[in-house]
C-alpha cells in the first residue's frame, strides 16, 4: 500500500511541476531563478503547488503587461499593492526550499549508491551530504538574483547570500531530517534513494521543512537581512 500511494503522490508532484514549468515558459518570472524555483515547488507540493503559483507567483504575459501599461498610461492605473506579508514570506520560503530540494535530490542517490557513512552511520552520512548539497544550491539561489539585481561585487554578493540563506536553510533541513528519522525508524527501514517510498517520504519531509523554514524567513525579512518576494 505504501508503494501504491508513493507512486500516486510522486506522479502528482511531477505532473504539478511540469504544468508549472510549461506555464512559466509563457510567463517568465521577473526574477529568473524563480523560473526554476516554482516547478521545484510543485514537486513537493503536488496540486497545491499549482494553486500557490497561480495565487502568488504567476507573472503576466507580454500582452497582459502591454495592456496594463496602456491602462496606466490612460489614467486607469490599478493599485493592487504589494503582496500581503504572509504571501511574500511564503514565496521567499519557496525560494529557500528550491535550493534545498535541488541539493537533496542531487545528493540522495549519491549517498545511496556509494554507501557513504560518517562515524559508521549511513544515515548521518546521508544527512551531511544532503546538507552540503542543499547549502551550496541554496546559497547559489540567493547569490544569482543578488548579483543580477544589484551592483554588489562577487564577494559582497556571496556574503549577503550566505546571510540571507543560512538560517532559513538550517530550519528547512532540520524539519526534513526530523521527518525522515520518523519515517526511517517507523516504517521505511532504510534510506534507499532508489525506491518510491523514499521519495514519497522526502516529499513529506520537504513540506515539513518548508513549514519550519517559514518562521525563519519571516524573521530574516523583518530584520532586513532578506528581502520579501
């Protein structure tokens, strides 16, 4: 039964990601990295990820942009205001989650294939590789838009990216690790990245990681360390 539901949710996640990706091609994001982040979000937020993207992240088409510009020029500007803060924090958390998820997806098969272990523990080895991958991709996801949208030097942009991503990434990974330990010792039995149940549990773990990173992103935005999106 676990295998059955694993495939159902994994296929729903893949379908959600593909639908978002197709839509993003027609409606490119103002921040380029979000063209990748939103489809990744769909992987661990089956179905709901499409709603979140439609509600909080979908960009207008070029025709819609031209139409809005025409209305504004004609004196009919609509003042919709910025996103509510909870939405801005939500999108910032997806940005963090995108890097974390990509890092976890890349490193999990490596950990399983190599049997990488630390202190005699394959689980610890898996978690450490996942953290390294998540941190590298997470910082990269912050660094690229900082460089693109500011005049910061590469060194300053890297420092800002590390400050903006470290707390939220740690919070994300902690939530993910806690769930994976529960699944591992509760019913999964092993950390095998070549099985559907492993990735289904990772889907759930990433959702929990997203939830635990949300308060961290709120704090970072409140303190001006990270910009709301």
